[in-house]
C-alpha cells in the first residue's frame, strides 16, 4: 500500500516540523497539517517564513520549499481527515489540571476529540498514527472509540512516537537515531506498519526503523524521556555536592562520560531541565506505575522530578543568599528565558520558576532572550497566578537590548545557554553594573576565569565559589 495523502492533526512544535520534513522528503505525498488554532495556521501560512510559529534552525527553508506544493496548513480539519489515507495525531497531551490524576496523569481529552472527529468524518478505511506522546495502552482506547462510533470502517492504529529535541528538530528529523513504529500483530497491522515504514524509508536507512508491538512503542517513548531526564537530575544532584567539596562538576562529567558505558551526552549540569515533555512524561510514568500498585517504581521515577524542583529552587536561593540575604528592590538581569537554546519555546522553563521565587522576594527583574517575546514572558508568569498581571508588569521588564538589560543591575543570571551570550562584551556589562557585580551562571556557559579577571564575582552550577 503506497500512501498518497497524509493529514496531521496538530500544527505545533512536533506536527509542523515533522510534516514539513515528510513533505520535503516525499514529494509524491500530499501532506496537510490542520489545527483548530486559526492564529497558528495563519502564522504557518505567513509568506515571510521568519514568522512561522515555531523557531527551529533550518525549518523556515524547508517550509518555504514545500509549502503550497505538497505541504498545506489549514483549519479545515474535516476535509483533511476525509481526504487522507493516513492520519497523524499530534495534539498536545499535557498533565491533567483537574479531577482524577490531577497533576500527574496525561490529559487525553484532545486525543479523544480527534478520534471522535475521525470516526465521524471518515468515509473510507484509515491508518491512524499516534504521534503525540501517550500513556501505554492508549491505542486500545482509540481503537475502541473509532470502532464503536465510526461508520463500520476499518481503522488500524499505529504508535510512532517522536524523538526530536527542540532546537535541533530539523537535524533530528532528517537524520534520526531511530524511527519507532508499533502496530497490531495481525496481517492488517503488518500492512499498516509497512505503509509507514515505506514513508520513512524514503530517507532513513531501513536498519534504523524499528518495528514493535503497540504497547512497547508507547512505553518506549515515556521511557526514553525518563532516562534522559534522569541523567540531568543525576548530574544536577552531584552538582550540589561539588559546590560543597571543591570538586568541579564539569571535570566529573568529563571523567565519567569518557566511560563508553556511560557516554558523554546529557551530562551538563544546569539550573534544571525544562520543556514541555520531561516533567509531564515522568509524572505520567509515575501515575501509570502507581495505578498498577507499583509504588516503588513510581517513587523511583518521581525522585527525578523532586531533584529538578530542588535544583531550580536552590539556584534562586543562592542568588538571594549571595546578595546579602535580600533582593528586595534589587535589579537582577536574566539572560535567557527559553527552556534551552535555539528555540522560542518556554514551556516549563526553569527561568519561570526562578523568576517567580525572586519576584516573591520583591526583586526587580529585567529579562532578555533573543527569541522569546515579551507577551510570552508575561503569559508564563501570569499563568502561575502568584501575583496579579499588573504586579508582574511592574516588577519585571523585558528589554530587547542585552546591554541595556544589564545596566545598573546587582547580578546577571544565565538561564538559557544561547551561544551569543559567550560573545558579549563582558567588560562593558561589568562597567555598567552596580558593584560588587555578580554573575550566576545557571548553564556553565561562560569562561569563569575571564570574568573573574574583569572583576565579576562568579557563581556557577557545580563549582565552589
Ligand atoms: P503543541 O501544543 O505545540 O501543539 C499541539 C497543537 O494541537 C496545538 O496547536 C493545538 O491547537 C492543536 N490541537 C489540539 N486539539 C486539536 C484538535 N482537536 N484538532 C486540531 N488541532 C488540535 O504541542 P507539541 O509540542 O507539538 O506536542 C504534541 C505532542 O507531541 C505531545 O504529546 C508531546 O508530548 C509530543 N512531543 C513533543 C515534542 C516536543 O519537542 N515539543 C517532542 C516529542 C513529542
Ligand atoms: C526532549 C528529548 O531530548 C527528545 O528526545 C524528546 O523527543 C522530547 O524531549 C519530547 O518528548 O518532547 P527537548 O525537551 O526538546 O527534548 O530538549 P532536550 O535537549 O532534551 O532538553 C530538555 C531540558 O534538559 C532542557 O531544559 C535542557 O537545557 C536540559 N538539559 C539537557 C540539561 O540541563 N542538561 C543536559 O545535559 C541536557
């Protein structure tokens, strides 16, 4: 079976880039990405690709290349479902904020809505692909809804989780470590799996395309994120010990990473991991484990989150302690607000929580990020509901020029590892700050010795001051 028409429901950080790459690599397939968010679709269709809603290096060029040839963005969900032979579901699956499982379970209401809409609209058999990250066994719920509310059609459900990381999405999609496809172990299931394998095989070597049963695929996605996050929490736990013992976390990371069984990646100590997925997926894993009565398993993974929360709080407290135990009325400048470099995404960014802590201590904050808008910074803070929107706007200013942002501040804190920060004229920044001038490097990004020579008091994660 050779697929000619694909629809993707959800034009977000995953749906947009993933489908753009499929469209680029498979010019014979018509790819339509749909979303209920009209503003988002309009932005994807903006003639100036600098205005597409997801910032990712290299994405603009790919969209410009394929858009309106075989890549389309639309709000007409029904039509796209009807026309497609294969439908990817790539909608958001955040942590539940209400009812049973509040604060831990994944909220699957958008997934269920998609299934009901597909069942309602479809006039022919379809392959439905779970691209969103979902709790293990969700495919059986989808199958149930599609079979019982549909028009007696045949639906095959595949799990095809996405492993791209933001900031390197295009690279990751063009050259993935692996593609994972889970499907039903039946002749129809095998046929559906093959149809999706054939799409990826247009640019991914066959030995990197792994096929499994649906449940292994669903669980592997949660597991991969849990393992990655666990590495960050492990190195962050040790960073605190380093600060007390004069061991240097960067040296420790290099020494342990040289062991090929451990490997050098994901050993960067930081102010704490952020992003839309690590926390949500681990909480989901914790919830699922507990719902099977596996309390030790749940407690084990929950510790990764507890450590991460501690790391964010610890960073804020260190700033306060260093500035003579009070930041009231003192100006502190944040360089970076995104949860990592090369993305405009701020979901669960450590910066939000560190800012909240400092604002509670009546600090006055100034924020510069090369890609995050002022509107987004305030949306993030207002969402916490700690202070009124007016109070947030009074205490925090978003400044478009980094040098201006740092002027007259007592301290600069690095919250995101944007490369440009390394190239700043730090002497100029030092001269414009109040003395003693402090730098709190939450990313171990800057050259400590060079900054100390200028006169800065440097406080980095995982090294003694
Ligand atoms: P997102 O919030 O950026 O995008 C989701 C989009 O789905 C939104 O634009 C929303 O309007 C749309 N949507 C919701 N319900 C809809 C409906 N019924 N019909 C049409 N559109 C609808 O989310 P995202 O970051 O793209 O993540 C999507 C999924 O992919 C999540 O399950 C996430 O865990 C997973 N994932 C994300 C990443 C990542 O880096 N962001 C990586 C791998 C996997
Ligand atoms: C992560 C995974 O890396 C992807 O494989 C996965 O597809 C994705 O989640 C998802 O499911 O959403 P992402 O969150 O985009 O990708 O970015 P990462 O590079 O994993 O970084 C996550 C957070 O950990 C960032 O805040 C980053 O700064 C932090 N981090 C990462 C560290 O603090 N230290 C490290 O060594 C690595």
